[in-house]
């Protein structure tokens, strides 16, 4: 008979505070991210007919060539990617993303951002910087305001291409179309804008790449293993190790060391779930360029 683990009132209070703190932090990150992205778009890119890569770049390109309101374009072009996010990542992620994209559209429509400069180089660099900061901060909050990476993650599960390869191909197509419809110079500045934005995103999320390897050392290793495999739908590798030193001095005993690989959009949730199970768990994470096989591209978050 399976033993049901009871949670003490003190532990329930700790988990409640942890969830509340996480929700507040997510709201702050997403709010600042939306305002930053709005600044990059309205104060720099829109006023100078510049574009970026990704879904935002498509929206800007369509807005320039058709005069359809950018707020409307951002919402409608991102709808398919929100659906992909729901299927591939989680319902909570899709809801956060839908709210963040809608909020960005509203900010663009109603907030009177000032015109800062019309120097093309400054527009490309700083427009990309503020837009990238917005995207990165929203990702820190568990959402995205540009569906490119969600689409790349979705397509990578059914092809031999990595997430980075798909994003690169996606943006090459956008910049090529911009060079044809607008002019080559505009496309070249768009590449500079995209580079500035992508580097800023990497900086904001502390250099996390498409995939992140996570090593977890915890006395509650079995609970952590079940959480990763059953709740997150990810594979794990268990190493047999020996813990050699603890807080109270030398304490040599056998312990299971858990190793798993997740996408960078899943890191925050993984760390939160581990925190719920064992606040004293030791977690080490490092970036990796890509993975092949295993459960990384076969399983989905529910």
C-alpha cells in the first residue's frame, strides 16, 4: 500500500509564501519587460520604419507595408504561437504569454513614448537593446512576447534541425523579404537590430542557451526524480554518488545525483518545483548548445 505523505501546516505556509513570491516576481519581470519592449518599438523602430527579426519583425514589416495597426498585428500573428506554447510547454505558460502579448499591444496603442533619435545606427542598436531587454525580462517571468522560439521548439521536435538553426532560417527569410520589399540598407540595419536584441536577451537571462543541463543533489532525490519525469515530462539520468561533507561536518553516505536536460523556458519552473520538494537541494546548471535523442524532443510539458 502506497504511503501518503502529509504536509505540516508550517510546510504548507512555506509553499504558499514561495508561490506568492514567485507570482509577484513574474508580474514584475513581465511588466517591466512589456514597458521596455514598448519603448524599443515606439521610440526607436516604428518612427524610423525599422524592423527586427522574429514575429515582431514580421509585425513591423506588415505594418510598414500595409499601415495595419501594429497592436492588432502583434496579437493576431502571435496567436498560432500561443497555441503551440500551450501544446508544447504548459497551459500556465500559454496564459502568461497571451496576457503579456495583449498587454504589449495595449501599451503600444496608448502609451505616448517620446521620439528619442533619428540616427539610424542609434535606432538599430538601442531599439534592439530595449526590445531585447523586454523579451528577456518577460522570459524571466515565464512568458514570451515573441513567438519565434516557441515555433522553433515546436518544429525541432519533428525535424533534424536544432532550435538555433530554425530561428536562424526564420530570420534569414524575414530579412530577405525586407531587402526586396523595402531596401537593402533597411534589411542590413534590421540585422544589426536583431543582433543587438538577441545579445541583450542572452544577457538578461544570464547566458542560458536553448538547452540547459541541470544537476541536482538532494536527500529527496526520489521525489525530485518523479517530479521531473511525471510532471515536467523530462528524462533523467541517476548517478550513484557519495556525499562527503555536510553542514555539520564530515558525513559520508550514498546519495543519488540527478542529471536532466531542459529547454531554457522550463528552467524557472524546474527550480521552483525542486524548491518545493527540498529547499536545501544543491542545483548546478550550465548551458549546452544542443541535444539529440532521449526525451528532450519527444515529451511535452502538461
